[in-house]
C-alpha cells in the first residue's frame, strides 16, 4: 500500500500533533482575520487554554497584546498571558511595558492591576506603583496605581506623607479623590487627617473630591458632633448638585434616627434648586421613612407639582412601588397619564398601570384609548407595546392588528 494512504491508528502521537497544529493554525487565523473583536477575543482565549504548552502560542499572544487594533483584544491577551504564562520573565516585562505604552487607558489600567495582583511579592512592584502614582504622565495610570497600592498593600503601601502629598499636589480631581479615600481609610486616627479631609470637602475645586471627602467624614468620623452640622451645611451651600446629593444621602444613611434629619430631607425635596437633588431626597424619603407622617402626601404632591419631569416621574414610580394599594395612587397615575405635560412621565404612567394594575377593569380600556387617540407618538407606541406584551386574549390581538 502506498505510504501516502497509510492511516495512523487511534491515539497515534503523530496524528494528535497534526490535529493540534491544525487547530492552532485555525485559531490563529481567526484571531487575526475576524472583524468582530468579540470573536477575536473568544478565539484568543480558546487558543491560550488549549495550547498553553506551545511556545508558538505564547509568542503569538504576546504579539496580539501589542498589535491588535481593538483595545479589548489587547487587554484580553495580557490577561491570558498572566493566566497561562505568569512564570515567564517576558510576561512580566510585557505587562510593565503595556501599563504605560498602550494607547488605550483601559489596557493601561488592566496592566497595572495585573502587576499588583500577580507580582505583589516582588519588592520592586509596590515601588514601581508608588513612582507611577506620583510621576506617571497619564492620570489613569496614576489613579490605578493608587487604587492598587491601597487594595494590595493597605497601610503598608506608602507613608502618610506620600499619600498626603497626593491629596494636596495631584492635579487631576479624580486621582485626588482616590488619594482622599486612601488617607481616610488607613490614617483616620491621625488628627491632621481629619482636618485635611474636611478641607477637601469644603475647598477642593473638583466636585468628586468634595463628594468623596463627605462620604469619608461620615464613614470614619460620624461620632464627632461637628460632622453632622458640617455635612448639613454642605448639603445646602455646595455649588455642585452632585455634592449636595451626596451630602443628603450621607445624612440620611448616617443619622436617619435623628429627628431633625427627616425634616431636613423633606426641606431639600421641596426647596433644592436642582431636580437631581430633589429626586434624591424624594427617593430617600420613600425608602427610609415610608411610614412617617406626611411622606406619602409629600410624594403625591411632587408627582404633580414639581417643575421638573424627572422628579414627577420619580415620585410616581415610588408611589407605584411602595403605595400601590392606596386608591389615591391609582387615581394619580391615571391622572398623570392623561394630564402630565411631559411624555416621559406619561410613558411611565402607561407602564406602571400595565404592570401594577393589570387586573383592574379600567386599565385595559384606558390603555386601548391611549393607543388609539393619543397625539404623542411615543406615548401611543408605549401603549401599543404594553398591550402586545401584557394581554394575550383574542380581542386584544384583534385590536392590535389595527396598528400593524
């Protein structure tokens, strides 16, 4: 029999090697040629898992970690190198390089995290991260380095002076916020740290730093009598809505049993100039004080009278979630569907009626009427969608055919 047609018996080593080689080449081709990065990532992971004993695979994945056009594939390649070839000095070298050289911040962040997580036993790694936290030109590298120093080494990551310098001297607000978190977490017993965090909550130019500082004041120093008054002041006087929102959340969560806090949150729900803050206060009232006298009535009022549609929408959702058994709630949702000036509120009313009051005999006729006669196309479409999804009887199916 000619040699070219001789078949190898099952389990033959040469046959297995040939199959493995073909599989490797197919996967490599898919990693390179597929247009969809999700498919390339999947093929790359399969290649790494099934061919981790191949030097060729190692070299190929190293190349894709640098050369692939999509950041997510490069990030996956780095993670697979760590997973299967962590022991190779070349892997450590490449991860260090990509932490500062890759053109995408997500890849750089991932590389820094891999270094901290997988090579934390090497003395040079925390030293390298401290250098990046202070001197890296990229804010994403600085922020991730600070986060990982705190997560992996705790108080031993660096000195108080080092982290205090980052709080004061760092130019980027989000990186400063991470530094504030770290200094409060590990050095809260130092008298100077409390003053530093209070100063950041009051005077830092970036809203994220002020917000984090307020959160840390509640977390670490809530037992001090002056802290509650300080946070109440920031809930009114800070010029950024998100900081005021954080302040009222901290007050509600940290001092909810103090009688004046409930009154204060009510006041912010009514009088804050920003709709986001009013909405936050409203949600806090509904979740933390649903049984308090006046809460239901206040939220009913906000569902109708607040000047911003998002607060009215939020109020209606809270009413439907918590007080759906009250007949006043159903009447209000029907009224908002028919009379609110904003289509987002009315769409929400349609959805709540179909979800919560599906069995009420008036719900189906009302939604049918909206589907037929509503002038706003988005509200009309929402009504049709609820009919399609919520009612399967033949009469409704015939009715829906009018909109086909």
